[in-house]
């Protein structure tokens, strides 16, 4: 059992919404099985590094775009 880095699952052709998973308390084997199932189902799995500068930059850009979109509506 462990505390794992959360992941984001992105469908390959963007026709399905992204999914987010936290695997805290899962065994390594069970976590790996679930990740393999996601990949076999057509998802790209990306670890979310909350303190990663690039991740934070992308999140800030998305927030700004959403605010701008909301202001235009």
C-alpha cells in the first residue's frame, strides 16, 4: 500500500472527458492493473505533479482562458 502520485487519464481523440484518479491505499499491483486497463481502453495516462512549474503554468493559463470565456458570455 502506498501514497501514489495522482494521474489524469486523457482519451486519445478527446471525445470523452478527462478522468482523474488518486490511488492512495492501493497496492502497486492493483494500481498497475488499473493503469493498464485505462491504456487498453484508449486513454493516455499522465502523472500530475502538483508542484511542477510547467503543470502550474498550464493550470494558470487554463484558468485565465476560462475567465476570459466567462467574461465574453
